[in-house]
């Protein structure tokens, strides 16, 4: 498939126009940031383990294999959550699903903080992982369905921004709590219960997605009411026309009921490959094992932990830049920029480990994080949430999330064994090679979705 241009169709403007600099409705911003807080909990819960992983291994005398399983347990829960997440999102609605995600996070945080053995710890991490997996389906999908086309990239991208913000706070929290005694690791993990409760309460203040109300529940009146909140200044005729387009794009006549069809082969392929390449960059290995990687270069334990905070800050800064650019330069352009950044930074890390020039590793890792944040990190959840038709958006989001998390789980499980069996230089060289393949894929297969209303995107992908 050749790249497709993305000039917005004014007939499907969603009342926003195509100017990414225009201000967004305050209600939409509040709804988007609330649902995106699921990403904050996702980022915090996922990475907070990096400060506790070596203590847990020592405390419970874990073998490398069991240690890898314990470290990846949340990710296996995430695989399950992402696989099943499309069902509650479609069956009970986006809002209800987002609310119950918060409940799962609370249970997980308390379970990890009070864990009396590796079994309880793994169980609590799996529960949190299920919440994470479902959040990667429900939150970006919800935001994409309430956002005007001209602001959809930045609003849906706030999920990723909050993931990164959660990562920064997790690294910082770990650094602050690391000197509090033998049970510091329990505080590191258990403190996540506080933002989890806050997020759950805020979810009571958001409305249901108008597309779910109209296309899935069949409640046109309620959907039109939410559309009116989204676009208070739009003529009633425009609101009704938008509701009509949602009905048509999701009707039984125009859309087959089955997901795995030749008709959806392009968005299915795109969602699988963007998730596959996201993880084969090695991003989760770096985030989970950052202190260990820095210690390989000769940094002390405390210095390595503080360097990890630098990773979080770099990630946050460049994610912000990526979100500022995503509705200006477009999704495809950011993926191209990120690919070049990956290749250069990972290649230099591999060279440093092969030659012993360890002093450049921290800088190169920061450059790698910047490339990820401005490229794949800013784009992945936005892109997957855009490319499927209304009727199959939850299933498509679930597929992309499942692919992402199954590779994340496998990579995190085997990374400790990889760096034990092979010189670190070969591991980073492998990641570099995968990013060369990503560059080729983006250049020749990825279309642009910038500024295109959701119902129009499916037409450009040949989904009629």
C-alpha cells in the first residue's frame, strides 16, 4: 500500500475545522485528560518495579527464570487485558470500562505493597496488568471518539503523555524512597493506590462516547446530547449529520459483522506491525532494566537509579514535543523521524559495549528514549485508534494492544537471560536491525491520518 495523503474533508469536519492551533472545547479537554489518567497509572505501575526488582530477587532468592517471570507478570496480565479489553469496552461502554480499570489498579497496588511471597506478588501484578491491558484499548479509543479531527492526535496522544508522566513519577518516587529501609520496595509499589483512587473518582464525571451510544447502544438521542456538549456552537443540522454518518458507518448493511475479513486486512496489518516494531525497539527492556543497564557501564547503584530518573525526564520532554508536532507534521512523519533516531542511538550503544566506550551509553540511551517519545511513543495509540471503522474499533484497538503486550511480555521475560547469554552489544545491535526494518515499513506502507475524520479514514483505507 502506498502512503495516502491526508487532506481533511470539510464535509466531515466534526465542527472543528482543520486548524491544529485552534483551541479545543474545555469539556473535551477535561474528559480526555481524565481518561488519559489511566495512562499515568499504566506508566507508574509498569515502571515502578524497576526500583524494586533487585531487592525482590534477593529477598525471595529467585532464580533468573522465576525473577524474569515475576518481572513480566504484569505484562502477562496486560496481554490478557488487551485480548479481552474489546469486549467490556463494546458491551458495557467506554466510560464504565474506564471506571473499573481504576478499581483493578487499586487492588493491584495494595496487593503488591502487602505481598508476603512471590506468588501473591505475581497475582497482584497480573491484576494490575489486566487493568493496563484494558486501558490501552478503552482510553485511546474513548478519546479518539470524542475528539474533533483537527485535535485528535494531541488529545488521544495525552494517553501516551500520561504514561510517560507516570514513568517519570515512578522513577522519581523510587529514587526518593530507596533510602527508607528494608521495606522501601513495598512503599514504591503500594503508593500507586493513591492516584488510582483519584482516577476512579474522576471517571464518574465523564460522559459516554457518542459513537458508542449511537452505533452500539442505539441511543441516538443520548449520543446527540453528548455531541452537543462537544460542539456547543455547531448548528443542529450539522450535529444530526454527524450522528447520521456514525449510523451509516456502523450499519449492518455496510459493515460485515466479522472482524477477521479480507476487507479489514489493511488496518489489521498496520495495527499488528506498529505494535510489533514498538516493542522490538527494546523500549520496555530499557525502561524495566534501566538501573541494571547503567550498572553494566560501571555506574554505582545509586548513580544508576538517578540516571533512570533522567530517562523519565527525557521521555516526558520529548513526548510533549511529539504531541505538539503530531497534528502539525503528522503520524507518518514522526514515525520516520523516530526510526532514524532509533537506528543511530541503538547502533552507538552497541558500538560502545563492543569497544568499551561506556561513557557514551547514558547519552545514547537518552537519545534512544527521545527518538521513541517523539516517534512510536507519540503515535502508536493514536494511530491504532484511528484506522478501524466504528463497528470494529474496539476489536482493532484490542488487537494492536494485544500484539504490543505479548511482545513486551516476551521481551521482558527473556531480557535478563539475553544479556547473560550474549554480550550486551549484540542485544542492542539486534534492536537496531529491527528499527531498520521499521524504517522500510513506514516509508512504503504507512498512510497519513492527520486531520482526517474517523469515518473518512475508513474510506481512504478502502473499507466501504
